[in-house]
């Protein structure tokens, strides 16, 4: 099958999964599936990624995904900022060059809880790396220049009609599942009947991409440890002006509320004034792009209907506050990918596919309500309550208090404590709000932990170098067993073999860093979230595995 003739003659599905939309989330999902041996197609209408620098901040968790997909080094090599460039930000009051500011969004502080450093580069460069990797995967057909026009769940399979520019007639793709990664105006979501819930702030925002060597000089001198900047202006009633570096050569992006955008795209002169007012200085500005978007939140009321799923912006969208968007989409891809592969390989219960909606929708709704909406409302209360011109002492006290508690990075810890496929705490609720801990906790990401050289050698069967547990976790389920009787492990191995569930066992002593896990046994999912922990003899390993796989 080729991009010119993507569908061969067949009586059944030609693919196992068809992905509509080849942006970063679609290509990430294709890599997750392809590496698991799943035959899939990605339908993408754009010949090249769109050169708008959105989604630049890549979290440590996202870099873990890239490591799993084999593209971490390529993504880091594609960076346009120096390797030692800062990845944190600054919040300022009034103007960027004003008297009041503090460090913000210091993501690097979370490095001990993850296996990789965070990164920063424009989304279109990330997309190029993912496209190249997916195109070289023998299980993935990248159908670039094709547009999906319809998706029909036929009960036992899904039919996706596509048409291409310059092609004589539409083609029909058939697969066992289809996933819409086709953006906030998703055709897949609409045709599958997944109702969208919107919260509109009735606020027009301008997106500017421009070059300014003078701004580069000013902010390098004043804020050498920051790459993006949030301006809290009293006239904007809690909405941000948000500025960030695209590269280290003086290219910038800028988001800001702009009332004049209601009558169309603002003139360049008005945009120049807007940038200079936010900076607090007359800087040179040469625009590469001027666009307008509406500040709103949207989430599908379900992320699955039958054999059709949505992910990324097709499932949820929100303003570009805090770099949540692209990173949330990659987590969708990682979460859904292993579950689809498990279903296709026959060891997943029907509840496993349903858990994608239960886990990811809860996390997005919490991200929207507990973080982004909360940021806007908190900032609104602040600018309405404190004014340095009216009462400087009260303002400075409140500003200092903000600096202490403002960094939402510390409490943004997506987890699945309420998931139906996790044995979480009683009354647990899946949420984006949590706490970072080095303990192994059901529903939470498994933190790093060094294995002994002997344990690493036994797992690798190659050498005796020590390794982090993340380097040895399998693509399927893993059981971390620390100083436990062999019978405890054998119970899981026997139950997994009987159910056809692939299981990797990592055994080591309950010593050194491994004590931080606070348990002797941890069942870890393919996405490196913990499904179950225990420190005594497991009563029913088969029931634990059945729960974790949706049976």
C-alpha cells in the first residue's frame, strides 16, 4: 500500500487502527501502536507541519514518552534553543520591565520524580521528528496529503473515507478501530456523535509571531533564567499577556486579549503598540504572523463511542496557559495506545478500553477547572483587590505571598486514583491535582528508582551495570518485587500465563533507594502508572490482573 493507493483489495479490515490527524498526538499514537506491532494508518491533510510555534514546553513526562517511542534524542537534537537554555518562566505585574516580578513555572524542580529532563522547542519541529519516525515504522502507513471525510462504525469494523488532492476518487480505509486526532473542529468526533461541552469566556485573543533583537537583548539581561513571560495587567481582569522565546535569535510568540479582534485581524500598528505596552519599552517589532483565537474551554462528553475514539484537541481544548495542551495530548496517546494494542492482542477486557475515557477525561476536566480556570479567577481577584498606586504596602505583601504559592507545577500531578482498572485508595478520584512523591502509589506514575547491578544484569541478561527501573520496564505489564518469597511472584506469573497477559518481573532487594517505594510488590502498567501495590502475600493475583486489564 502506498500514499497514492493506500487501500488494497481486501474482504476485511486492511488496518487494525486508522488515525485521523497526523499532528503531534496522531503521530505519537502511531508510534505507540507501531512499536507494539499494531498495523495502522495515519491520515494527514497537511503536506508539512504548520509553522506556528505553539506547544513549545515539553514536560519530563512527555520526554519519557519520547524515550519509549525511541525519539528522545532526535527531539533534543531538533531544538532551536541552546541545550542549556532555561525552560522556566517569569510572572510580572503591569509590564515585563516593571518593578514587580518573580520566577514562575520552574518545571526543572520536578526532575527527581521523572526519568528524563524537560525540553523546549516549537511544535512544528517536534512534529517533523515524529513524522519521520512514524514513516520509518513498518507497521505505520503515513497517508500525507489525504483528508478524511467520513467515519462510520459498522459494528465489527470502522470505515473511514479519505480523499486526496489531485487524486481521481475517494478511497475507503477499513480498520478495527478509528481514532480522531483531528483537532478542535474534529470531523471524527462530530460524526461519531460525541457531544462537545464548551465554556466560552467571550474573549478574543491575538497570537503574534515576531522578531525583535532589542527585546532579546533586554530580556536576556533582565531575566537570563527565563524563556517565557506572563504579564498580569490590572486592566485585563485576570487574563494574561503571554510572551515566549521561539529561538535564541530574537523570534517570539505573544498571546494577549484584544477587543478590536472582534471586527477582524488587528492591524500591525495596533499589534506593535500591544507588544510595546506589555514589555514597557519601545522595542523593534517585525511580524511573521498575526492571528486571532477565542478563549474557550471544550471537552467531549465522552472520548469513546463504540469503535471510535478521540484524543488530543479532538477530545479537549483550552487556552495555551502553562503548556498543558500538547503534553496532555501525548498522555492521551500513551494511555490509549497500549489499551488498543491489548484489545487487539486479545488479553484486554472490554472495561480496559472504557477506562481510557474514565481516566483521561477526568484528568482534563481537572486541568481545566483546577488549574487554568483557577489561574484566571485567582488573578482576577488579585488585580481587583490590590493596586500599588492605592496601597503599595498591601500590594507588596500580597505579591510576595503569590510568589510563595504561585507555581502550579508543584500540584499538577495527573493521576488515576479513581480509575476502574486501578486498585486505588477508597473513594479515590482521578484528577490532575496531586502531589509528587517517590513512593509507588496506585494510580500514580512510577517514580525513578535505581536497581542493583545484580538485578539489572538479571533483567537484561547482558551486563552488570546498575540501571533505573524505567530502563527495564517492559512494553506490557511489569511486576516490581523487592525481597519477597518466590511464591508471591510465581502467583502473578501463573495467573498472567493463564490469561495471556504479558508480564515482566523485576526482582531486587528492599534496600537503598528502593525503600522509597514503601511496598514490596508493585504492578506497573505499560504506561508506567501503578495499578496495584502490596507488602504482604497477595490474596488473589488473578483477580488483581483481571482488574488491571478491565475484566
